[in-house]
C-alpha cells in the first residue's frame, strides 16, 4: 500500500490528509464441488455377428411335381365322381408335357466364389438356352436357379443357394454365354461397421 500523501496550501500552514488509492480485483466465486465427474460418451457401434456363408442346397426345393390323375374304370359307381374330380385336376395334369423331369447333364456343375464386395455364382449348363433359364428369390435369403432343355442331350437342372444377411438379392445380375451362367449378388455392409470388422466368409466349393 503506498504511503499517504500530505499537501500544504499556500494560504496557511494547514496540512491536508489524502488517503492512498486502493485497487480491488474481483474474485470469481468458487465452483461448488458436487462430486460428479463429466463423462464423454462416444457413439457406440452395434456389434453384428459374421454373416453365414452361402450353402448350395440339393433337391427340387418347394416345387412339387404335378399330381398324377388316374382314369376311372368304366362301369364303376365312382366313375362319375372320379370324372368330376378329374375335371378339376386336369389343369394340373395338362402341364406335364411342358415340364422336363429328365436328370441334368452329367457335366453340369455349380460353384460360389466369395469376394469382399460380392458373391459370384457360376453354373455350367451345357445344352441349355437363355430362354430356358429362370432365377427366383425366396424369403430374401434363397436364390433359386432352374434350367430346362427339351433338346437332345438337355434335361432339368435345379439348385437352391442359401445366403447370409449380407447378400443383397434385390440387386442380382446375371449373364449367360451359352454354356456358363454367371450370377452376381452384391454384399451389403451393416451401417456403422467397416468391412474388415466382419471379415469374408470362406469360399464354397463346386457341386454337381
């Protein structure tokens, strides 16, 4: 603190007292201690299980063969009833000549290749034509491949391939060069997850 200042007027010998100047600095109030610690949370990433690898399923799947209709014997009491029921079922039987139940060619096969962005399905179909090949999806998890040929050396080929949740069956692309059918199924990466976090399923071998 500086010393007080004394001043003397010219008219007399009276001294005046002038107190020193004091400077005050405001002090911020103390922050109350509540005992709570602030926690910074980063956005969590949902954990997804690895997708199931594709599986080639054998058999005709869920497409049953047309029912066989037995002709009624003449003179029997049930002939009229059988004829009536046969009339309602004749529509199914009429499609039999248009369905090929011959076995597939011995040199036909199917295989699945797996890469990071897509699945690649390769089917060898010798003796088949483009207009005799059908691709269909079921339950967004199964790809159904059906091929029919009524020419000599042809036959019926049918396989189902089951995929995991990462297969985008709504974006399937296919091409056929007269012998090999190539089908591309893109793979979807779950949101908020990088491709290396869930890996690549093992490739599937060739099946006849």
